[in-house]
C-alpha cells in the first residue's frame, strides 16, 4: 500500500514507493538511533549508572552478607551455597534497569526543554512511533548497562547457561520496556525539571525497595507484602532470581513472566495514550 | 500557498489571535511583523499544526491544518525561534535524523544533505557536534534542516533573534539565496523592521493578535507620506497645533505629528534636505518654538509600525472608552522601536 500523504508531492524528483510499514520502521529507527548515539556519547551517564549498582553489590552485598543469616527463611532448590551477595545480584540488575529506564523515560523533559521534541513532533511522525522509538532506545540502554553488570556476575560466582542468558535478556527487556514506558508517561505529563526529584523519591526508590531486590518476600508483614505485590519489579526480580540462582520465590516463573508481560502491555498503552495527548508546545 | 480564514486562538479567555485573515501567495516572502507577545509564534505554530486554533482554519499547500495535519507537516519546513537540534549529535547526524523522519528516499538522502549543508555554508563543519557551533551556525543548521525534505512552504520564526549584526547580515544573505534557489514560499516573523523591509515582499503588521496593516514595504512606507523630520524642541511640552499652524504656509509639508513617546514632533515633508532650512527659518520666527535638535530620515518600517499601531489604538479607544490602560502599556512596549 502506498501512502498518498507521504508522496513527496513537492518533490517531483523524489519518488516514493514505500509501504507505511517501511516508513514507520524508518522513522522508528531514526528515533532509536538518535537515542543510542546520544547514550554512547554521554560517557559520564554510563559510568555513573554502572558505579551505583556496583556499590550496592559490593558494599551492601558484602556488608550485610557478612552479618546476615537468613537461609532459614529461604526456600531454594539450589545445591550450591548461595550467599547474600549472590542473592541480591538479580535485584541489583533490576535496580540498574529501574534507574536507567525510568530516568531515560523522564529525560524527555530535557528534549522538550531544548525544543528537540518540538522538531520531532512537527515532522510527519506519529506519536506512537515517537513513543516506541524512545522505548526501544531505553531498552537498548538498559540492556547495555545490565550487560556490564552481568559480566561482573562472573566475579561473584554466578553461573550462566545459554538458555539462562536468553531468559535473562528477555526479562531485562520486558522490565525495561515497562519502566521506560513509565518514565516516558511521567515525563510527558511534566512541564519542568522540578518534577524530576519527585520521580526519584516517589517512583524510583519505592520501585526498587519494594521489589524484594534486597530481601526475600516470604516473611513480610501484610502491609509490606501488599506493596511488594503491586510493584511490577517484584516479578522481574523473582524471574531473574529463578533463572540465575534457581531460587523459586513467592511466585512461579510462569506467573512472574505473565505479570511482566501484562505490565509491559498496560504501561506501554498508557504511554502511547499519554504521548498522543501531550502538548507539542 | 497559504490561506488563513477567520482564525482565532484563545487561552483561558485571553485572545491571542483575533480574526486573522491572510493569503500568502506562492514563492512569496511574507513577513509577520510585531512586538513580542503579538501572536506571531502562535500563528506559526497553528499553521505548522503544533497547536489547534480555537476557531477558524487555514490551508497550507491546499491541505487543511485541522483535517490533514500530517499532509501539512510533510509539505512544510519550520525553523523555530530557539534552536531545536540535538547538540550531542553532529550537524550531519541531525540532518540524517530528520531525513529519516521525513522519509527522504535513501538514494537521494546523501545528495540532499550535502546540498543543504552547502546552501547554508556548513559543509566543512558538518562532522562537529552541534554544541560546538556558534549561535549563527546553529540557526543555519536549523534552516538546512527545514529545507531538507524540499518543502514548498518554510516558516522562519525570528530567524535572527539573538544574533549579532554581522551574523544577522550573513543570515539575510542565506535567506535571500534560499528563496532564489529553492523556489519556496517563506513566512518569517520578526520584530526587526529593517529585516522585514530587506527580506519581505509583503508584510503583515500584527499587534495583540490582530493584523493592523498588510501591504508591501514600499506601499506601507508610501502611506506615511514623504520623508520625516523629527524635531526636539527646547520646550518639552511644545504645542503641536501651533507648529502645525505656522508650517501651514509651506506646501511641501504634508503633515505634523507628535511623537507620543518622547514629545518630539514629526514633520512629514517632500524633499526634506532642501526644505529643512526653510522650516527652521519659519520656526525661528515663531513663538516658543526653539529647536533643540533635528533628525532627518526617510520613512522606515519603524515609522510605519508606530503609525499603524497608534491608529489601531485610537480606533480601539473610540470603541471602548474604558480601556484607557491600553495606551500607556502599549507605548511603553513600543518605546524600543522609536529608539532605532
């Protein structure tokens, strides 16, 4: 199908014979490519967001690991000894994904501040395409960040198999799509950078702390376990812990993946709708 | 070709655009001239489909801005007031990005990018990150980007805002060249009179959301009648009627006006340089008309602007006596234009 409106009516020398899928993909690629290039150039962002998870993994991991004994509360099927550091490793991966994805999404406030967003919105590109391009950019960024940490996993004795790698990547991508969508949604509603701190305090940290990244979920008081159940990251942590360490937590692997898929779909839809109603200027 | 019909825009009971009707012809350079906050940018944004009008509509290249926004977008190029390129990317990469967004066919992409880079004189800086560009270069990159997909209509929103005089002249040169080379319709907004005068075929003067005059620069200036002698009198509260009376005898004096801003008197005359001595002689003899300084100038759009703005205010005041705060605020606002 040839899209009439995309005929370069005004460009007699330029012939268009592309389907709307090709056009859409080209534009999606353009937006993704921009995000990727900017990411590669902002080295300080990459270094900073790699350093924080390492701090957690080694300082908190070793620190608490040396004094905490909670194996009685844990129900894991692994034969090998799993220390606290290994236990929180999937949680730290998710932490990296939370920070990278949510921040990436809310960076759209900067795009707006510097009018870049306006220049994209005045192009014949649908809001859905802009949203998806951004979301894929966030997924790429999160995956690269997580990959650096996964390498560190060797150091602390995490064993990967080809199959577990595939699952790990899928889980990270699902989680980061969900959280980038969340960040983009929040960013699209915010007009100034002041709201950014609110996102950090009321979104990023709660998502992280309530996910069970740092503790098992079995023996929590009711109020806390309600909150952890509502946190989509909980299911990401649960799924990752299962494929990396063989620990089955509160929820089955199938449930974890299903909830991740569902939250990706829900937040993706909310994000697209927010982008559609977002004011251009 | 752009046709704007009965266009209104309101924000919370503030009317930003009030019944705009303009027709811009093909290959024309049309200027929207007005002070900050007059509604120029809002009008551009509406025409570029970034915001929706409250009432009325417009067609751009035959496409309705409300019904066919995506066709409108494909056929226009726009350069915003503030540079909107990504400064982490290079000039070339920004252009590449936009060529993909506008789906410029692959086989023509590179050629077109080199063309526009050449046109705005950025070829040798194309691989530098935009953050290393000067203000003028950024603007030129924006223009290149606006031209990339061969639009038939280009909007330039204050293309020389914040540029130093020499960069501004360079920009004018580029704008003139692109009008010639690219065969486009160009709509530019500005609050620099000389810019509108230099670049535009026709000018719409806009104030408080209303078009108060629309014509070619020459015609607009012609309407002022002759050249202007601006006189400062020793007596700051000089009686205009008195001067008017004593100068009645000269047939070369078209009219006398009081410059509301500083109390100077504007005398519109034919052949000012020859007739100025006569005027001075007459004033010398008259009472209480000691001349402190004299400035002679050909009418500029500046004068045109002040004249139409004043007329507009007078008309408005006639309609609505209560609105007496408008003049004070208005004149303050325009004081800067008189200072040129």
